[in-house]
């Protein structure tokens, strides 16, 4: 065999090998439908800087995907799933801010290629002002908790790291975390169990509080920072669970009692008011308005016989003034949203940081909507007072806890739309006209594998401007030491006498 | 004159009896028989308390923590406990390996045959530690790995330096059994140093080695998400971190001391028959004392739970100790067995009772009781309530393992309730195991097939038994719940059995 022949043979071999590796679509059969991709990222709106929306096509042996934008170099991937190179993805998204990307998908099934209908991914003109997300991960259990922790996830890639895991605090329960306007330089979370405490971390260091006092119901539970960073609104809740017998219901979480209090970070005082500490009413989920002058919360009449009256517990959303300079509650409560009139319950009020909207969750009854399939997100326009269900984002299964990004154009929420039990995180945007985009599932490197193998739920997600810095080792020692800062209590409400 | 030579006498060749090997084998057989005849409930308990999966995520999750390889290997071998006698073989082999490795190390370092009986001490300590039901197979594996390390590294000054990086790696793979390596090597270095009149340098190396070992563990506290005390004790050897027995740490230093003692003791001359006799007596006494340690309250409860799990109803009813040691758990298991046999209402007071509390165990909230309560409710058709107990039982596993038994039950309930997406998730997990993948793949084919599920002997029956009306579960209304279930389906003979038993038990205030 001469040299030429050898070279031609070698070249042909290389070509054949390469072609079997890439296996590009040849004469694909045209399909008029959208590809059955998982996760469903068709026609979603994403921010610049988000991690690649990797996906796969159900039933495909191999897929070939091209992403084109008006500007920038198109992306092309070919493999078992669409696994976009992170840097190239970011460049393409950045180049097409405010535009749409067209995604062309071909799949090979039973040896034949199919070319599916193109779909769009819209790149929002609105920046998502956040480094990442913080959340708790816990199994969707009943009365006993196992492994859990608070975690943070960078949005630009798939990196996740623990803030604190309960293995380091002898399996305590931790949750109810909140950053000061998404800035984790001021951070609070609560630990229940043998070494219970409330952490308040500021630029001045960490404090572990014992928030239980003689004058209050129990420990401080659901937190929300005042925009000044000086106060934290808390509820204190006597929470119980009851259990349903039929297949489509599981748990009912409810409060026997709950009240509100405001914690002064500088003086370690709990500021109380009888208006939000009523014996026949329950008050919960306090949040400050972005100007700090108002506190929104939920309130419901109390019922004694929970076994029979559990489905009568329905919350309205109310507001009360707060004077940050004097550290005083207002002298009256206003009803902002009367869910009881609708025979519903409204909980989890969350104002956008620009003061325009108030998002909340509506369900048939109760204060723990994640266990209610019918729960859905609602949006109140604070300028008009009008409220509507966010049909663009809701699903037939539970959609619940949400938080805004600092720029107020994005929100993250938990949803059980995937399987009805495990809560996952979805992000959606809201434009200047109040239109909400189709939500997209938090991206993962290999989403099918990741979400199928994940045996935890995501809870209480929030955006974070930068990484939460917590010295885990020191925090663990401090928790286990049981050294706590006690609270002082003062009555602080404006009687209107001034 | 020629020299007379003595006539050569033909000598019969002497056969050296491998008495040490025989004793080791006898020990292995004794351990095997002890476990297979008396402790299968512990083997079953360990098997269902985990769900080993052949995935990279599982491996990475384990290996991320010091001792992770020991835990991974321990869980790998524990999955074979699915066949209890295989579990007994594994334990016997590991205990014997610990004994033989101890002897090999001591022999290499100068032990005489007279010291052979002492070589069983580490293995006996190991078995004593394993009398605690929550001691995991990761410990004997880590112990064997430590002893193998001692065998690989003869105690010399040069090896003491090589051991510095080795111990760091070993600790991360096998955990705090690194103490065994460090303590043995250090003890021998000091002894050798004294013997060779190089005490100063050897003592320095010994101190350095010991200090370094503790330093490696201390450094790991900066990146290992566990409390300090737990890291120093050792993470993966016992599944209940707040109840780690002191025997865990004692067995480590005593092992090092025992091997060092064997190596350093004078080489007394003793006939093999004498040494064998001493060995037999020592091991027999040791095993007897060790066996007594297995008679704990927890192990007793585990024995009942395992009989319920394996549906050995007659064995429960025929237990010899059924009247001697009565607990709410034993009563509940016994009542379940009676109910399954259709004898609960008629023969209720022929067996020990503890009022309504013994019937359903609702006041107890440990994971064993939750399993039994779950099994009772599951069979009655109260599947949602059963689901809660099974789920909580799984969450209460202190080492955060998932459980094959409980995941299987949760899957069955999700299928009965038509929650196929969740069932699929669980089945995908079970499909990654060795012993449950077949079952999981069969169930995956059923999902969504309503006819097949309705006609399934288990799923179809439970669908017919479960309540059609919602109610809130309250233990004090259990009688009315049972009544309602029975009215909705008169085929629910278990509900009927329990209902009939509940009345006299609620009235009765008798305690045995």
C-alpha cells in the first residue's frame, strides 16, 4: 500500500470516527410541534448572567441544539442533552439583552432525526440584581426532620455551598432566614431544638439571641428586616400539625396562636403592641414596606377546636404604621386585602423593593399554603389597590413562598408543580407594565438527573446580593455553647395621644 | 581401625498441627453461628437502615467526610445483609481478619506463640462494640484497614516519617481508627528506642506522630460540618452521634495496647496444647461476656420489629419471652400478629396487654415504634397515616440514611394514592440498589395503569380499604375511625379486629 492510500485511509477513518462522535442531523423529519424538553424552558424570560438553561428531550437518543440571537456567536451543542458551555452562554445572552434567542432542536429517535418547531428564550432588558439565592433544603416530611441546611447558590453557574448544615449543630432545625434587602451583611435565621437560638449577624459581628420572654408567646420565628437595618419584624408562633386521611391531602400546618414583635438590633429590645398581640386573633408573617413606615402582616380569628374548625382559619392581609425614629407601632390596623370575604386565606405578603407591588399567596384556608394544591400567587398593585392572580406563573399544584430581587423585576418562588410533593424553585420576571413572564426552573448542570435524585424540598428562597459569609465552624461552636443574648421587652405603640 | 558409626534410625516425620489456624477458624465459625442463630434481627435492622446506591453522587457524598471510604465500603457490604446468613459471614470474616491482622503485626514485631490468646482481644472488643445495634459495619472495616496499615509499616524511625502523610490520607479515608495506627507505632517506637538506647529520638518521633494525628483531625474540624467532639470521636462508625458508646474509643487504644503488649512480652516457651487451652478459655469467656452485652432493651425491641418486618407472625406469638419481658412495643407486635391470624378479638387477654396504648403505640415516637405503628395502619388501610409514620421513621435515622424498607413502603403508598410522579422518584432511587431494582422496575411498569393497580393484590386491596371520606387523624378518635373504615368496607377484617379489641382495652386498666 503506498503512502497516498495510507493517508487517504487514515483521513477517512478520522472522518468516520468524528462523524460517529458528533452524529449531526441528516435529513431530519420536520415536526410541527415543540420538542418535549425537560425542564420546560420554551418561551421563558431570563436575565443576563443566569446559568445555562441546560435541558434534555424526553425519549431522545441524541439531540442537536442551536441557539441563535440577533448578535453574538450562536451556540451549538450535540449530545445526550443540551449542555451549554457556561462562558459562551453568558456571552450570547449578554449580546442579546432585551432580545430573544431562537432555539432549534433536532432529536434522534430510533435512529431517525427529527427537526422540531423552534422556540424562543427571551432575554430580559431588566438586570437581575443578585449574586444568587439562599434557601433551606429539607425533606418534605411531617413532624421529624433529618438532614437539612441553609444553602446558597450562585445564579451565574451551578455552584452551591452550605451556609450552615444541621449536622454541625447536632441536628437542630434551622430556617426562617432573611437578609436585609437581599444584602447578607445583615442576616438573620432561627434554630429550633435543643440548642435553639436566633442568629443576627451584622457588620458588628454575630449575636445569638434567646428571644423567648415572659411577655411573649414564644421564640421569634418569621423574620423581616426593616429597610434601615436597625429593626427586624418577627412573628412568634405556636405551630402544630394535623394530618388528613385522603390521598390528595397530607398535612395541615396551623398556628394555635401567633403574635408580632419588632426586635431592635441596637438595644436588644422586643417592641410590643397590643394591636398585634390580640388574644382572639392571630398575627403572622410581618414584612416592612420598602419605606419602612408600614408593616404588612396577616391576621386571622383564633379557633379553639382545630380538629373541626381547621378549615375556617382564614387570613386577611393588613397593615399598621411603624415609626422607626421612635421605635413605635401605629395606633390602628387597616385591612389591605380581605381574603375572608372571598372565603380564602391570604398569607406571605411580600412587597417589591420599589414599593409598587405586594405579592402574596392565596389558598382556601390556613397559613401554610405549600401543603395546599390550590394555593397560588397573587399580585396587588399598591398604587391602585387592585389584586389579581398571577396566572402566568401559577400551576395546578401548590405555588407558594416567594421573594423579590432588589431591582423588583424578578421574583423567586417555590412550587410543587413537578410532582406534588417536592418543592422546587422557579424564577420569573415582571416588566414595567406588570406582565409576568413564564417561570423557569432553577437551572442545573444536568437537570433531569439532579431533580430526579433530589430527595429534598427547597424552602423560603430569597435573593442575595453577594455570598453569605458565615464562619460555620465558629457558628457551630457558638450554637452548641448555648450562650445567648437575652431580650428586654418594651411596649412601644403610639396611643394617638400625641 | 575404622570408626564405628551408629546405625541410623528411621525417624517418623513430625506433623506440625496448625493449631493457631484451627483456633482462628473455630473463632470465625463461632462468630458466624452466634450471628446467624441469635442476632439475625440486628442484621436485618442494619440492612433496612440504609439504601446503598451504585451512583457517583452516593460515592461523592460519602467520601466528602473523613471516614467516608469506610462508610461507603461498610454500606456496600451491609447491603448483602439482605440475606442474613451472608451478613453473618461478613461479620465473622471481618472479626477474624481483625484477630489475624493483630497476630500478624505482633508476630512480625517479636511476639511469641504464648501471646497468641491476646490476639483475640481486639476482635472481642469489636464484637462487644457491635452489640450496640447502631454500630455500623464501617467500624470493623476501618479497624481492619488500620491494622493492615500497622502491618504495612514496621515501627521504625524512617517509617514514622512516612506515616505522617500516610495518616493524613488514612484519616480522610477511614476516620479516627487512624488513632490505632498512631498509638501502636508510637508505643513500639518508644519501646524500640529504649531497647536500642535511642530513647530520645524515638520518643520525639512517637510524640510527633501522635500529635500529628490529632492535628490532622483538628484541622478537619475546619471543613467538616460536624461538632468538634463528634469529629474527634469518629463520624461514620455509629449511626446515633449523641449516643456513641465510649467503647468506640476504648477499643481503639486497647487494640493498640494489646498488639504492643503481644510484641513486647517475653517469648515464654509454652506447649501449643497449653496455649490452645488458654486461648479457648479466654475466647469462650470473652464471647460469653460479649454475648451478654447483646441483651439490651433496644436489641429486644429490634427483634420484635424485625419479625413484623419479615411477617413472621407465628414466631412472634410463640416467643418464649413474650410473658417475661413486656413492653408496649412487644404488645403491639403481638396484637398485630393476633389480628393477622384473626385471633385478636378472641384471644386478646391470652397475651399481655397494656391498654389502648399497647394496641397502637401512638404515645411512642422512636423510629422502631413508628415502623410498627406504620405497619399496623398500613394493613388496616389507613395509608395516609401510615405514610406519616414511615416518613418520620426514615427522617429520624440519625445518620440521615435513606432506608430500603421505608422507601419501599412509601412507594407502595404513593402508588395506592395515585401519586405516580412521587412514586417514580422513589422507584428511581430503589432501581439503583442491588436487591430492590427488580421490584422497582416492575412497579415502574405499573405506574399509570389503573386497571393493573386496581387488580393488584396489595394496591387494589388497600385502595378498597382506605377511607373515601376525609377526616383529621386524632388518636383519641381511633375507635370511630376504625368503625368508619369497617362500615365503608366490611372486608376490612383488620379494622374489625382492632375495633373489637379497642373496647375492652380502653375499659381495661390492667397492666401485666
